[in-house]
C-alpha cells in the first residue's frame, strides 16, 4: 500500500501504518511508523529537530507523497503552519475563505473571525496585523473549512510568551467547540501537557514514548499533576529535568 | 556626576506647523528656480544674438511655434499617430510578454522552451533590427508597431517571469493544503504575487516604447512626431525640432506618472514604506 486513503466518512480517525520515508536514499526520516488518532482526540507530537515530526505532518497534509506504507485520514483536513502564510494581497476575511466560492463566504468569514476574536480586523491587510493577530487569522482559515482533522505545525513558536498563552487558551476552547481530531507538533512540553489528550515523542522516525495525559480539564500551567509527566517527556527528549 | 541625558521635545502648535508648511512651499519653489533661470538665460542669449537661431531656437519662438502647430492641426495629428503606434506596440508587447512569462513561469517545460531563446534575443540591440524590419514589413505602420513591441516585450517578460518564480513556495504549499485548484492558485497566488514585478517591467516597457518610436519615426515615416522633426531638419526649423523634443519629454513623464498611479492603486496592500519603491 503506497497511497493516502481519504475516507468518505467525516470523523474517521487518522491511521498511519508502517510509514517509511527517506530522502535521497539516506537514513529513514520516518521508520515503519505506526500511529492512530481517534476522532476528536488531541495528540501532541514532540521531538527534536530532524526527528521526523515535520515530515509526518507534511505527509498527513498531503504535501509529501506516501512512498512506503499507508496513511488513512479524513478528507477534510486543515493545517496551521508556524508562519501565518496569509496572502498579503487579500484582505483578512478573503484570506480566511480563500478557495471557497459561494454566496455565503462573507458571513462565514465574519463568523469564524468572531470566534477567534479578530472580527475588528476582518477588512485589514495582512501585513498590518501583529504576529498574534495573523496567527488567529490562520486559525480562522483552518477552522472555516470545518475539518475533521486539524494539524498545527508549531503554530505558536514565533509568538511572544504572553500572546502564546492566549493562543493556547484559544486553541483549547476552539477544540472543545469543534471537536475535531488535532495533531499539534511542538517543541514545548508544557504546551503539550496543557492541551493534549496524549503526548507522542518521536525519535529518529520512530515513536519513543506514547503517553496519555489524563489530567482533568480545564488545565492550568502550574498544575502539580504535570510534574511526573513533564520529567517523563523531558527524559524521552533527552533533557534531564533538575 | 551622572551619565544621564535628558531628551526633550515640544509638541508643535498649529501656528508653528503653518510656518513650516509655507517654508516647505518655498523650498519646492526653490527647486524650480534653477531651471527657470536657465531658460531665461537661454532666451537672453538668443535675443542678444549670442546664440544663433540656426543652432537652437529661443524659448519664446518654441512656444509660438508650438501654439501654431497646435492651431493648424499638425501637432495634434502627428501626436495622435505617434500615440497610436506606441499604444498598439505596447499593447502587443504586454500581451506577448505576459503570455510568454506565464508559460515559462508556471511550467518547467515551458521555461526550457521559452526562456533560452528569449534570453538570447534579449542581448540583441533591438534598434539594429530596423533595416531587417523594413525589408520584412515595408514602410507602413507594421514595422513601426512591431519595433515598439519588440523592444517593450523583454522588460515585461523578464520582470513578470522573475516575479512568478520568486513567489514564496510556502504560499503555494498553503494553497495546496486548502485544496485550491491549479487555476485558483494561479489567479489568487501567482498573478497578484507577481504584480509588483510586472508593474516594474511595465514602467521600463513604457520607456523603451518611446525610445523605439523615436527611431522608427525618424528612419522611415510619413507622419508622427519623429517625422515632423525630421521634416523640420530639412528646413532648418530648430523651433519645430525642439517642440517635438518637448512633446516626447512630456509623453515620457506622463506615462511614468500613469504607471506610478497604477502601482499605488493596485498595490494598496503594501505597507507605506514600500509603496512606489523605485526599481
């Protein structure tokens, strides 16, 4: 099997089976990787640079081909990248509904911009937005498509600490509301603990640790229940917590 | 003794702002003072016989001749002919340049086929083709329009091609994750993204158009501003020649302003600092 199956049923879980990926016959970036994500599940994917996180996400997004193995995913997926990737020549609301061509696009754009708290900038040019605003717009663009599976590729990495906290809260709220499966690629252990149902640590293209995070929501950064998991994950990442 | 420094300022009241504004007007007037003085000196030199009118007509004479040419219809007619030639040539160049740039910008095969010959042709001085053009197309309107088109196609092609090729691949990737079709991606990502470069090319193309037109009309023509000037040469009418030069100058200036206006309207999405950036 060497192709992506786009299942017709919305809400079908993501299934990755024996996915292997090499570049130019080098060592495998993904090495017979198996991963399953249940409908509505929030999975955080952690790992060092070069561990294969981005390659996995790009494969799931359909940006990289499946050359060896099989991937099943819902047809309706959205990606939010580390950079907002808004088209500078389209106003914010037009960026949000980019590619959609029916009569209700304006209303849909306004509604989703309201959800991410950006309705006051709906007519602005993207280059006039702050980093946090631009990322909210990118989030709105991902959500307006009502994806069954949402991929977040280090979406808060370029934001300042305070904006990042707000955005994490926003993502938690939106996930609760939309109930889509989420794969969050991140470097930040605390971010994973705050948001995810499950944390997966990737190392050299294989899963090293796969742990459920059962701390009840809503969670707070200072939750004492985080300690054990935090040192476990940091250990898996090769960072030894003091 | 501390190292602290104090930075102070005072908010300008409306009154002081008024003074600065009138000062600014004065400065902008000063910019025109020197050309005006030069024209006055030119007039004095001609009137006193220091400068022979066989070599160069006086400013007053140029103005009078210009007015006469407007009144007897010579100038409007020739101007119309020239504008039509430049306009048709430029229109042809834009269609051809855009089509070629799209072919070579949007596909690898297209680039292999289109880009190499154009890069070779580009190095030929277009004006050296005048004799060949006359042999091929005779002495009618065709060679003149084609000469303008030939010269103006390259800046359009080169800039638009560069613009399409330098689109951020991340934006194209984003478009593909959103499920945009190839046509939607071209319309929403490639074309608007390459527009700034296209407009830079257009500005060059307009400049080249006038240059080609001058040559085409002076080598072989029965009408047009260039012909009017060549005709005047036979009769030693330096005043008419200078009127022609003036017209060319004004045309060049005006077309540049039009493209600038296009830039500021079409590229409204760019932050102010980059608007009207000179190429």
